[in-house]
C-alpha cells in the first residue's frame, strides 16, 4: 500500500460523512485550548451525536453496580451492595464460561442473555412469542446491520443490491452501505408532516431505482434517527404491506424504543403489528429488528453491544449470520451482561427498584423537557424552523441560510450546512451535526442536535446559537 491506488477500490469509494470533518476540527480546537490558546469559549460542547454519558448524563446505578461485581467477584461478599445486585451478578457469572467475564462466548452471544432478550420482546409485544435461537448479539447495532448488508450484497460483477433508505437517515449509514457494497436508494421523509414515511414516495423511489440496482430491502428507523418521528399502527402496517408487495426485506432500527414522549404516542414494534396481520403477511414478510445499549435510557454506548431478531428468515440463511459473527469471535462480555440488565431491570420489591425507577424517570423527563424547550427556542430563531420530535434523542431543525454563506460554501467546495456548523464551532465552541445533504434544496440545510444532555448544557448550546445568529450568520 505504497500509494492510494493500491488501496481496495471499495474502501476508496466510501463516502466520508460531514461529521468526520467537523469532529477533527472539534478535536483540534480542544487540543488548542488544552495548550493554552485563547478562545471566546472555555470548551467545546459536543451535541452532534448521541453519547449521553459524554454529555454528562449519569449511568444507571444498577447497571454499573452489577458490572462492577462481575468484573471483581470478591464484591459478591460486599454487604454494602444491595442484595439484588449481588444475586444478579452471581447469576450472570454462572452463565459465563469459567465464571469469568474474561472468557469467550458463543459468536451469536451468551444463551442466557439471548433468552432474557427473547422474554423481554415477548413482554413488550404483549405475548407475541420470541425465541432465543432467533436472537443474535453483536458488538453494537452497526455491526449487526453490517452482517445483514453483507449477506444482501451482490458480487462486484453483478447489479448492486439496493436498500431503500429514508432521507434524512443516521449519519453513519451511507458509509456503512458503501463499505458493504450496497446502493443507497433514497426516499424523502415528509418534513411538513413531522417527518412521516410516505407511501407514494416509497413507490417513486423504488421505480426510480430499478434499472440501476436491484432493491432488496427497506431500512426504517422508528423512532426516527435523527427526525424524532414515531410511527403509528397504521403507518407501520402500510410499510409492511409495501414490503410484502415488493418482496423487500424489512430492516427496522428500533434502538430508541425506550424514548417516546410525544403526546398520545407510544412505541409499537414492527413485529407486533406484523403478528396481528393476515397470514399472507404474518408468514411471508421477512423482518430483522435491531436494538442496542446505545438506547436513550441506558446509554452505555462504549460497552458496544446490541442485538437483532430475525423473523421468517430461512434457517440456512441464519447459519450464515452465525458464520459472519464468527469473525468477531464474540461480542464483549461486559456489553452482553449490560444487555441482560437492560432487558431485565429491577422489579417492584427488589432493593434497587426505587433507585432504578427514579433514575429512569429523571432521564425521560430530561429528554421530554429538553425536546420541548429546544424546539420552541429554535422556532423563535431567525432562519430556523423545527418540527416537534415525538421520540428519540435528536431534533432536526431546518436552516435557511443567506446567500453569502451559500456562495462561500461553493467557493470552499463544502456543503453550506457543514460550513455553518464549522463557523459555529470555531466562533462559539458549539458542535452541532450537519444534516444529511442528499436531496436538499439550495439554501436549505438541516442540523442534528442531540437533546439527551443535562438541561444546563442545553442552555449553553442555545445561548451560543442565539449569539451566533445575533451576529448576522442567518
């Protein structure tokens, strides 16, 4: 690899997300401050992506206590720790080979944890059965999604597989599809309807894609990342019917299922809706749903564990899911144990129940209040408009940029929204994510703002935005 031409052409073709450029700038500014450089701010406030603990949100005590005992089993004799913590840790250690978190596990995950996940799904979906053999644990949601994408991808000599992808979508998704050798088939969410999925737009996107790729799957994020939209029963049913009619695999990101706060909204899983539909759908629609520790309430992003449940997938295909996961040997054990705690938290009567409930309710209240506060604030800023979020951890405001910034961006050969975020970062130390630019109209960009942060942090961000706009940047 003495020159770029020797690098795998597929790797060279991976599109670098705008986030990478801004992240490098944020790191450089932070280093400059550390070395004594004078800035009009004392630190960079990063609200560009979902990382609750980095943003100051506190870990769930029960999760950390159980993991601490699993990592240091001598603590099993520590009477200052609640009894339910020590009992849970003992059960989890018994499920580990050799009674240690330092052991490998099965590539698809510890059977004990997979069984806990299946029981959680059955409770969540009001009795719809789930089975441990259909659950596969991986080192985060993205890893699970990559496994499925690689199974879908065609060889280089064949027409590429296409995946219908909502616009906007998670900022890491386009690069993942590039790496897998899969074509992104964009369909626009309806901003004026709170970022809803639109059936006519799905049909348009599918028709446009055929001929240049072979659409084989549709990716859905519910609650929406980064839009905050939450689908109702009818909308989910329509997407399932569309997938069935067009013979598309349904890939459903349900990572933020624990963070629905919109008035009159609740999280409904695709699987639950599917299992209440007619047999023509129930027995034929293929579904892969995803969840992870990066959920809003647990937020243990760094422990790297997630899972997928496969529904109506051929057993021979599932064998190759296991084969793909074998390349990881096993998912980090501490992450797997945290998954078990996430899906099976303390129950009423347990010593840790009151503390756990108080912490969860505080996290939910913070998220809901931040969403309302930020949305109202952004709608009052000149040059901004923001749809209300119903769930998830982001707001996705529209930015109406002046011609000067648009022209400057053209000269610098960057997206106008990225330039706005760069200027905001350099002048105010506020790091927002630049929205997906695919299909944006001239002069209109979007921003990604993580609202799962401490209220004081959010106020600092909003004050920085207000000052930035006051100085004529919009």
